[in-house]
């Protein structure tokens, strides 16, 4: 087949492919229509360029070179632009216009001002290479294990076209051109192969791109259906949670009534019943909270937040959490911190305590540290950095992504359903921050919170390093907070031994009013009570009695 016949056939086929893509485009989702439209327009423009070649020898050489090559270059640039649009990458239209404009100037120069067929052909080959290589890099940069075959096919088409353009450029670089040389005659084998290339890329490539569009639309439809199914499951979970709370509340209530007439032999059994039911209640509440977050996006209530107050509360809870498995806890702030920020203090405290709680679960007789630093990016914008590190068992690389998923657990623990890290990362992302994990087996874990926030005051605060050792060194007395009188402490020990939750709450309220100087001790009791850790309360009362 001679080049002219091949080019005419290619033109008609490209027009048909472009029309088929135009028909398909009407059935695509809104986000897929722009790349489909760009590819369709690029195909029609390429067809216009091919249509010039049959009349090449009847048109003056400078005009023919420009009118034939520029549509080809614009079409190739359109393909690259469509692929970037398809994958959500930033537009580079200024660069694409620059490449086409530079090629246009070179073609005009080598075709009309200083005619040189070799330079003209090589210039066109270089421009083709740049545009097709960009498309190939865009495709290969998005390859993954489940990439559809159409993606691989289009990558192969561009790869073959690039290889051919390189061979063509090398061939013509060493080719002696006749004065009347044109690229549509049968004088060289490369002219015959070039016409085949112009059939390959627009026709097979457009078919592959159309299949990619259909695959993306199929996947989006499946994800949408899965999302609806997930929402229905979450609704069922919330209904089930509410139904389960009622009988558990009844169990807890009757256990407390029985404790009023209990015998010494029944006391431990009743406390076990109440604790188990309360643990289950906590699990249900956590799942209900998760269902609510999924069904209704987490709402942030931004307000002026005192950094010192926030961190004091976190440190107080952090000490108690770390002590559960005899860990040392340390707080340090190596840089001055903003005095007042715009944040959601409840959510931020929840994030940090979830991280500290997670560290405390997997660290025994070790060290847990909270480090807070700030970097002022502008006068009123500050980047806060919170690092929660531990000397625990560490996390394998293959498990590090999974632990952020809802209901994922590294180890089955009573009182946990695997939502702490998921909630922490979800809440943080809603606040505009990010959570990063660095860990390895045997080396502990480092959870880093990056949080950009607005500073509401030019003042800064400097906080001292604080260390708390659960197990004091040999020969040293434990450092304990000031406590009420021994009789009062004995009352607390008795209440804890009997599992009197409501009475301990009342004890805290009464003692806070009578002897407010011991607030630190009351806080420790309150934290243990929140976890239903009556053994810890007995220990606190006994050590300080």
C-alpha cells in the first residue's frame, strides 16, 4: 500500500474512532467527560493533519510542511493533556504550547527561510519524541498491580511509537536527501513505515483510551454501590448498638443493686459482672461513635485554645495511661509554643491521648515520650509538631498501613475494638493535619502529628521537661501527690474494693470541695475510674493512706 492510500485510510478510521468516542462521552460521568473530550478533539486534529499529506506535492513546500506537521503536534499535545486530566494531574498547557510553538518556528525556518529537508524532518521527530514521551511517563507513573489491560496497551502503543521515532530520526540523520524529497513518496522504506505509525497511534491508541474510560466508569460505579452498602451496614450497626445498650445497662443496674446486700463471697463476683458489662458498654459506645462519624462527617468546633491548658491535661492523662504497664512517661517542648491557637481542643486532646494510649498498650516497663514543637510559618500561621514515641515492640512494615483501618488490631485486647488510630487519623485530617508512622520491630514506634494552625496571640510559652517514673529507682521513695487524711483514704480503698463506681464519683466531688489542695490526686483517681480500673484506685489509696 502506498503512503497516500494508507494516510487516507488512517484519516477515515480516525474520524470514525473520534465519532465513537464522542458517542461514548455522553454516557460518561462528569469527571470523565473533559479528558474524553480532549482526546476526541486531538484525534480529529490528527485526522486533519493526515488529510493534508495526500495533497502535499500540490502545496508550496513551506506551507505544506507547516499545515501537515502542526496538526500532528497539536494532536499529540492533546493526547498528553488528556492523560494528565484523566489522572487528575496539574495542567501543563503552557509547556505544551511552548513545544508546539518552538516546533512551528523551526519548521518555518527549515522549510521556507533556509530550506533544509533533513533539519525539518529531525525537528519534527524531536517534537514528536517530547510529546509522546510525556504521555508515556504519565501512563507509567500510574501503573500498579491491578492496572487494566487497556492501560498497558496504550503504554505499549506510545512506547513503540517513541522507539520508532528514534529509529526514524537516526535513519534520516544519515540519509542523503534528494532536492525533490517528500515524505509521501515510495523512495525510502522509512516513508512507508511512517504512514503505518500514523495509523497505529491514533486508531489503536484511541481504542485503548476508550477502554480505559469504560474501566474507570465501571470502577466508580462499583465504589458508589459499595459506599451505599457500607452506609446501610453502618446504619444497621448503629441500630444494633442501641439495642445492645439496653440489656447491658440493666445488667449493670442490677449488679449495683445486688452489691448493696452482697455477702463477702459475692463481692468479687459482682465486681467482675459489673466490670465486664461496663467494658462491653464502652465497646458499643466506641462502635456507635464510629458509625456516627461515618454517617455524619466529623464536625470540628474551632475555638481559641490555650496551649498550656491543653498540654497539661494531655500530660496528666498520659502519665496515668503510661503507668498501667509500668512505663516511664516524659513530656518535652524543645521550642517555644504559641500561647493561643485556633483549634478544636477536644478533638486535638482525643488525638494525642489515642496515640499515647496505643503506645501504652504495646509497651511494658519501657519509655513513652510526648514531644511538642512549633515552627512559625507566617505571622499568624504556625505548624505544630506532636511526636508520640515509645520503646515497645514496634510494627512490621507490612502492618503499618493496616493499623490505621477501622477495626484493625495488632493484638486482641479487652476494652478495644481497633478504632483508636483510625479515629485519630480521621479527626486529624478533618483538622487539616496528617499522621505519620515510623516504626520497626524491636525499635519502638514514632507517631508524628503535623498540624497547621492559626496563632491568635503573638505571645509564646516555654514549658519545662517533665518526667514521671512509675517504678522509682532503688533506694528512692516514690514521688506521690499530696493526699487527704488516712481515714478518708481508707474510705476510698473500701469503695474501690467493693466496685462502688457512683460512690467513688461522689467521694471525688465531696473531697474536691473539702480538701481542694489535693486536686492532682483526685485527677488520678478520676482517670482510673474512667477506665473502671478499681485495682488502680485501691493501689493509689493504699500507697498514700
